[in-house]
């Protein structure tokens, strides 16, 4: 069995791809659009997987930094950018292939609008700081499910690295201007420094990032 080496960007991207499927499991499940009740045990299993993926993101942020175009970038950027890209590409793919798929295997209630609505709802509820960027990217989604941005190097935050950046007063960027994940309202004085790399906490009462604390609910159209 191959164990992913998360210090290599290609293998980290493979793990993120799986994480994105976990994040949008409800939107990808045909039962969501058929008003089928999912068992509490199955729903809890999905939410535990989501919680563990987000726990991994926070752990990775503490241990590693990304180097993009010779700039240190907070690792949360890559996870969030790939989440947005996957979400918008998924919505576009469903719209493009819907008629063909329905002719082969009709699923009552499944529509492109319904899938996009579920995707947007997930982002709004769990990654609320990314909603403006999602809406903008959805208007012109990528046709590719894989990363095509600038080269990325993963750097471990060893004691020597931490000492060096503290001495040089280097601050990690939270965004990349060529492909941003945060959209700012200049009239309200927002800047990239206002961006919180763990802002998904705000989507859960009490600051919890664990979706497994939420109430198991019946899926609706």
C-alpha cells in the first residue's frame, strides 16, 4: 500500500482531491436530490471524515509553509483554492453532462441547479469567508480538476526556519493576488491582513470546526 508523502506537492494535491470529495459528499450523493433519509450512522461517518480532514489542514498549516514565486504563503491557501476550484468545476461538469447522464440513468430530482445550490450551501455554511470568491469563480469555472498554477515548494517549519523568519521578520502571505481566495471590499477598509486562514470556524456556533457536532438531519432537495 502506498503511503502519501505530504512533503511532496503532487502527493499533497492527491490528498486534497480526496478531501474535496469528502467535503462535497452530500452534493455528490444522488440520494440528496431524491429526499431519501440517510441513517444517522452513515451521516456521522461522513461528518467524522470531514472533521478529520479539516484537522489535518490545521495540523499541516502549523508544520509547513508554501513557497510560491519565492514568497512564503500560508498553507491554508492551497487547501481553500483547490476547494473552490473543485466546487466550481463540479458544478460546470454537471451542467454540461446532465442531459447525457439522465438519458442513461435517470435520477429524479437531480438537476444542475440543484447540485450547484448544494455546493454553494456547503461553502456558505462551512467556508463562509470563501463565498465571494466562489461566486466569482463560478461565473467562469476551470474545466480542469487538477492544479495548473505556479510551482509550489513545501517547506517544513523547523526550529531553524522559524528562527530565520523571526529574525528577518518575514510574514506569511494569506493570499495570492493572481489567484485569490479572498475578495475584499476596499470601501470598508478590508485588506489581505484581515483574512483568517481558519475562518471556517465562524460557520459553527461556539467556534467548533467539527461538523460532527451538528445535528443529523434529513436531506432535502
